[in-house]
């Protein structure tokens, strides 16, 4: 049981490049979400999904795009990377009701 | 909008002390509350999950309580050890925020030998 898998673990991008952060879970969880963690700001919600085909914006969605075509996968796309998107990104998933959230190990992204 | 506050922001204690970390939230209509631990440069490890119908949960030396009516939770750590040094994060789960988590900024704990 792998839990929540994020790839890559580290990435350096140049300003203006695009890329996709991958997130996959094997627990058949309905709820998935993306967060970014910055010093002094805590974890902030970027986008979330309550099931396949359903996504919505969180607190800091600008510059990011998501889709949820399957229950297992929830990729996060950076459309045109900016230095302000330098951060650590976490993906998480949860089942309904009594389950808590399980987090991936994170992706450390640097935009130069 | 749900606001989650953690006090204190940082705490340093000698080994063996019992300690309490505080978490408060503004919207009491939560689904559940989850405490996490994060070591430097690492991911989040779930410590305890308290459902909205529960008052407390215990795991080893950790005990978390929840008072929904007052919008507060506490994490009690008994007989602290240097290995407990980490950042502790409180997060609440609201149905009206898409079942995603709202996090506090954490309490950074240092337990000295």
C-alpha cells in the first residue's frame, strides 16, 4: 500500500516554463487536495477535488490548473512558472467520514 | 472563512516536561480536526484525528482534546523527549470548504536534553 505518491521530489524550472506535478493515491479516496508551504505562511490550499471530474479553487489558485479524470490521480499544472511559485508542494487525500488526510512526501520546486 | 490559530508559535522545554499546544478555530461547524507532526525538510505525519462527535483521542504519550463549542483543541504531550522536537500542525476539515484542510501555522517545539 503506497499511500500518496508525489513526483518529482525536486524540480528546478526557469521562469515561464510549464510543468506538471504528479499525485497518485491507491486508497480509493474521494477527496484530494494540493497545498503549498512557504516560510511564515503555513500550508495554503491551492485546489481541491471531491471526486473524479469535480475540482474547485482553494485559497491561492492563480497560476495553477488541475484536473481529476480518475479517482487515483490529481495532477497540478504550473502554466507559466514564476519565482513566486518557489515553494514546497504537498498533495493529500482522504476518504469520507471518519478518515483523516494522508499526505505525500512533497515536491520542492525552485523557479529561477 | 475558517481561521486556524496555533499558540505558541515556538516552545522550548527541558526533557521530561509535560506540555500543551493550543489550536483555535473560528468556525465551529467542523467535520473533524487532525494534528500533524512535521520534521525539518520532511512531509506531514498524522498524529491524531478527532471526529466532530468526539471529545478526545489518545495515542501513546499524546492526547488531543476538542471543544467545538469554544472552537478549541489542545495537544498534550506527556514526558517530552528530544525526539519530540518538530513542528506540530493543527488542521480542521470543514464540509463547506470542499472537505479540504485549513491549517494553523504550527508550533515549533524544541525539547532539550
